[in-house]
């Protein structure tokens, strides 16, 4: 029997692995929007007729609200499939990094003020993509392990 006719398999033949994605936790945009409202309220409370104080509070609130809108418009920051990695690009765009372009996947740990911060680094040669815990909704170490496991064998 030719090998092409032997199709028994515990799973499906030629099955592609489904895409995995990592997104901003849903509570984060809500917290940012609540913070923006709080900034405006504090600006109104403490402005004492000073338009500069109120303007600074409103400007900071607008920046925080814009950041929250980005989380709502483009919550998925990183996804992986057999073709490669899709990363967020710009405010809410997407960019596909084929596996051949991905040079390294690493986690950078830095102690600061008694806390350790972790950042997922994806080196694609001409570009470096950085993701924190709140970008991914998971620890960078977990995501790095999943990306390495999903990477096809060269």
C-alpha cells in the first residue's frame, strides 16, 4: 500500500494548529476610563478658578481615555499561527511577522524599586516588539514558552 493511502491518525491529517492570541485584560480599559473621569473630577475640584490646572487635568484625562480607546479598539496585541506572529502596529493596526523574520524571542527581567518587571521581546531583525504583562493578559514567560512551542522546526 503506498504511503499516500495510509491516512490513519489519532487526529486529523494535515491539521494546522489553531491561532493563539493574547489580549489586554478587559478590566484594564475600564480602569483607565475611570481614571480619566477621576482626573477631570479632581481638576474641577482643585482648579480654584485656575484654567491652567483644569486644562492640565483635562489633557491628562484625554490622554488616558485615548489609551483606553486603543485597548477597546485593538485588544489583541499578539497572535501566533503557522504563518508567523501578528503584532499590533501603530495605534490599532496589525503587522504579520513571518517565522523566517523572527530572530529571537526572549523575556527581559529588570529589578526596579524592589519589584521585578518582565517584558516579552520579539526581535524581527529590523524591528523590536515589546510586550508587558498588561499587554498580554498573561506573564511574558508563559507567552514566550507558547511562542517557542508554536515555532516550526527549522
